[in-house]
């Protein structure tokens, strides 16, 4: 595990220059009981005006299920945010709030990972699946994951919420499947 830079921020006017979605995360599968399954990734680039410290990320999960549950805790136990290989924040499924039907959100407080001026860092969202899925829930579910906004501080202490670029528009499709499907398990007799 790498150490996430913290401490004094260089410069006073740092800001987010760009946020790009990592294209390798598009149609992800999560199996029963699996932990820390990355379902979404993005890069944050800081301007050359100074370092920024990411304070929080607002995660959203949307569940559209024609015949089964649209309750988040029927699918996941929790979600985490990572900077590179370091976990920088997490929340239990019970901490998410349901807005419109099937849309679950939570602003996850992060450990203030630093993106240095004129540098780019990779961030990921992972989920921990519940141990057993109801077959009626997973046969028709449409589940998407997103990051709606990022809150960050610059070297002068100004805190800003960024919801532009691709934030709120990543909508990565996630399928919840049985353990045997996720592990590609076959029984041969």
C-alpha cells in the first residue's frame, strides 16, 4: 500500500483542471460475497496553480429493477473510494440515502488525499457485495455507479465543490451475479 500524501499544500489557488473517466470500467460484474470490487475509475488533474486536497466524494448508485428490489443493501454492504492502491474513504450501505426511487447517494468523507499541482491521480470506487443475492433481484436489475461531485481544498483553505467535467455522467453499468458466475465456475461430472 502506498502512502497518500497529506500535509501543507503548495500554492494558494489550486483547482481541478480536468476529470476523466477510466474507460476500462464500463460493464462490471460483482459476485456474491466479493469485496473491494472496483466498479468505476477516474483521473483528477490539478491545475498548475497549486496542490489540492480532496475532502469528499458524493457517490450515487441507481437501481432500476422491474421485478425485484431497488434497496441498495440487498446488493452491497458498502462502498469505498481509493486513490491508487490506498483506500481513502468508505461508507456502509445503510449510510446511503434514497432520493427518487432507486437512487441512493452518500457524500463520503475522504482522508484528504493530495493531488499535486499539474499532476494527475487515479481514483476508484469499489463495492463489497452481500453474501447472497436473491435470484429475483438480480435477474432484471439495471444498476449504475457514479460520482456526482468532488469537494476539495486549496492551499489557502478555500473549499470548492466540483460537479463538472464527467462528474455525474459516468453511469457505469454494474451487474450482480452469483458467485459461480463471477468466478466462472463449472461443475464437470
